C-alpha cells in the first residue's frame, strides 16, 4: 500500500471524463472525493462500503430535515452532511477504478442509493413544509412533488440514455463508428451548474430563513424543470441518430 501522495496521483489517472460535468463536480466534488477515496483505500475499505458511507451521511441529513425544526444551525449541518455524502458518492467510483474491484453489484448499489436520495430529499422538504412551515398557501406543498418528479425523471431518463446508447453501439459491432462527441466545454460546464446536485445542496443553509429557503428552492425547481426539457430533447435526438446511423 503506497503513501497517500502516491495513491492520490494514481487516483488522478482514474478519473471519469469531464464531459457533461459541471464546474462544481469537476473542481470541487471530484477532488474532495479523490481525497476521501485515498483515505478509504488506506483504511482498507471496499467501494461498496464507501457507497454505504455516502448513504449514511445523505440519508441522516435528510431525516434531520424532516424531523427537526428548521434553524440556521440545522441548515449548515444538513448542507455539510449532504456535501460530504456527495463527495463519498464520487469516491466510491474512483476507488473502484483504482483497485479494479468495481462490478455490476457496486454499480447497482450506487444507483439504488442515488435514486433513494433523489426521492427522499424532496420528500423531506415536503414533510418539513407540512410540519414546520407557515406557508402562504397550501399550494406550496405541491412544489416538492413537482421538483421530485423532475429530478427522478431526469435521473432515470439519463440512465436509460446511457444504457440504450451503449446497447445500440454494441449491436452494430466494432466496425461501426458512433457519432463523434463534442469536446469538453467550460461554457457548458458553467451552464450546467444550476442542475448540479452539489449546487442544489447550497440552498439548505437557508433553512433558518423559511421565506428565503422557499424562494431558493422554488427557483431551483424551475431551473431543474427547464433542464429536464432540454435534456429529454437532447437524449431523444441522440438515440434517434443512433437508430438511424
């Protein structure tokens, strides 16, 4: 087992492509995840154990949102736990690529945890609104449900796009060339910031100011819904090209 510095250097060579990744994930979450992956490696943890550690931080924070009265202290603690959980979510894949211990079981577990996270984060906000919020109108209770719908459809549609795209390319054999992908763009990475889960988590420190939290949460819901429309159109077009290619 090498030194931490050696492990970190090896992890830098075990990174996924930056294509389709926002600036937050590229310059904040992945580097933090790399440090956590190095620590997990030296501690002898498996990638699946890192995934479960991510779930522990994330789900614990979301339970707090649902069960504890909102405050500035709670908001900061929830944001910190969600951010750490998100970094561990990056660390598990990095550790798997470093050690060669990744597999379908680990990928399955990672996606199950991610799907649960997307469902629970908005369910927790809904429960908090209902239990503690002095809402201007009961219509606000529909907002987390709409946000949840946009988040889950984006996640599932993106996953299907990836898997169906791989299947289409594989079915055509090694002689068929897939359409060239666009190079990594810093402008696109900047534009993706509002749709990044790490940026979304930044709204939780506002739990101490219910009106500000509702406004920030509503703004992000609108942005994520707009991104959903753009993503669906893009993914449908790409799959149609693969079918016709």
